[in-house]
C-alpha cells in the first residue's frame, strides 16, 4: 500500500496505475495464516510484553474518562486492575475490517473493578457476582495492506499445532527455521515475509451482494434501535445499576474514553500525534455508492415517519423505535416539505420500513428473515400487523435472536465474498486479473449514474464498474498516536 506521504493518483484516462506491487512468493498468505492461528488459538499463547515493546499504534490512544468544557480530564469513579501480570496472553480473535486491508489481533486479560477512592474491590453488582471480568486490547497486525507487526513471539502447547505451523514455514527459533518441539520454548511466527493475500485466490462474482447486504443492514439497524436499552435477561433497574458501574448489558467493562490530548492541533505540533493516509475500498450499486450512505434506523424514522400514541392520538416528538416496546403507537408517513429531496437511499429504506411497520406488506421482511432462519420474529411481526397482542418479553427475545442471525449472515458474506477482494485491492493497489474493469473518476462515474452521491474524500477517488457493482477506492487521512521512546 502507499506509504504515508504518497498519494493515490486519480486516473487521467482509462488506464489504472496501481499504487503498489505485490511481493510474489509461494508462502502461506497472512489472511490464511490468521485463520489457521484463530482455529488453533487454544494451543497458542503470545508474549504480550514483547508485542507491546515493538508495537506502533495505528490509531489514536484513548484513556479512561471524559473532558469538561475547559478540556480538563474527568476520570471515572472506578478503575480496573489486572489480576495477574503474566507475560503471556491468549488470542481471542482476529478481526478483518470491512473496507480497508486491515487485520486486528484481539487479546484479553482478567481484571477486577476497584473503587480507587475507597480502595475496595467490587465483586457484586445488580445481584451478579463478578469473578471473571476481562479487559480487551487490539493490536493491528496489517494496516492498509502493509504488515505492522513483523513477528509474533509465541509458546505452543500442542505438538500437532507446532507441526502444522512448521509445515507452513512460518516458525523460527533463534532466527532459524524451527525444527524440534519443546513446550517450554518460545518461537517466532514471522509475518513480514508473507504475502497479504493468496496469489491463487479465485475472486468470484459480487453481483447482487450490495443490494442483499444493504437490505439486511437496514433491517438490522431497526432491530438494534429497538434493543438499544433492552435485555432479555436483566430488568431495567439491573441495567441501570450495571451502567453506574461501567458495565454493559453483555457484562463487558465500558468506561467512557477520550484522547490523551485536549487539542488536536497542539498534539500535532508537539509530534505526539501524526496523520497517515488510509485507503478505503467500498462496494455499492449504480444508485447507492456504499453502505455509509444509509441512514440509522431512528434517523430515518424521524425523516420519513410520524408516530402517534394509539390511545390519546398524541404525536410523539423525536420518537425512537424502543418507545414502541412500551407504548401502543401508530406509524404513518410524514408529509414532506418541498425542500426534501427523495433519493434512492430513501426509496430502498422506505420499502423495508413500510413492511416492518405494517404499512405495506411487500414481502421484503419475510424474505430477509427466512434467509437467516429468523422465522419466530416473522410470526410475531405478522401478529402485530393484525393487531394481536404480542408479549413484550417474547418480542424482545425474538428481536435479539434475529439480529444475531443477521449479523452472522453479514459476517459470512464479508468473509467469503467481500474481504478477499478488499484485501487484494488494498494490498496490491490493483484489481484481480479476472476482474475486467477500467478506472474512472468521480465526475465520470457520476455523469453516467446521476443518483450517486460523493463525499469530499470519495470525490478524489477512483471507481470501477464490475457487473452491477461499483467498487470505490479513495484515500482518507487518519490520525494516530506516535510511539515515544522511553
């Protein structure tokens, strides 16, 4: 990928000039390796101290607390203390970002909640005993198509896993290929000499993928808006008590965080913060450029709909979906002003919203929920559309289950169809050989498809027509905290 100060040149003609050339070798790719490591994570531990010493952060460091109007740091009333100081940690997962060639390693460590004023630990909240709280940390393995962590120092508890990694020629001991297994030894997994993507990968068609995922994302946003303050396990009083102790409804630590600096320009001038170029790779249609153009569920609800209390007829001001769980409400279309410009995003979202709200039975919701196996929610929605009473508890549980299934389906589609393409483009600067397309400017593609809307960053990007899909590649400045030498 392009280095920090280089620019992704916009095409002057139909010829696309790549901004990096892939290193060709026959070794396992990093994408394949992290999948292998994730599958065998129970038998691998990482030397965290070594990892931290050599790590360069790719984003802004955040600290617990928030800043008041004067920029002063206000720290939380509680803090978390590590339960042990072990050098080694387990792998939780490897996360691939959705529109950049970036891989993050997630690790966790056991902690306890402490009231630092009273110097007491907090072991019970809302009737729950907390003996297994964890803090999570993320380390960027690959950033925008470039290796950010050159190697991982590990211990391996299984000879079978050792032999597997050895067969992939990624294990070293004392800077030489590892030969003999010893559970006491620390080995090095080399990352900086591997290709990012498999060079023999077959990149299939992505026709229809954007439309399918866009529908799912819109419905998922509606379900999430219902569930924002909900739990099918805990009462509202319990949730409030958890919140006071910075615990989420999933029982994760959730401290408020802010940046180390109070003024960005001052931090840039001091050199504690710098900026880099990140290349975004998005997919879209000939009407909607990417998923970022979709509204959040509650924002679209306020944009296009009016909500009334069914009993009193009172119009609700700035309604949100979660209100409908406790109030009997009626939804209707808002009378739009002449200044409201209806876009293709509005058309797509309105079709799904009208169906979910029972205004029009167009079959969209049934098709989506059937695809992911969320038939229970469909049955409850049909009952609500007929005016039948539906248990709040059953409805919340069905919303949660359906949302989890939608998320799993989206993750599967990204992993199988979108992420390999994003990583190939993001790490090589070019399209796969089997994808036949030429680069176009925003002006050129916008002239052909007038419904497309471009942000400032997207306006300077390059675009490819691939079947019914538009692939966007554009640069965006990102800030990161500079590593300081001790």
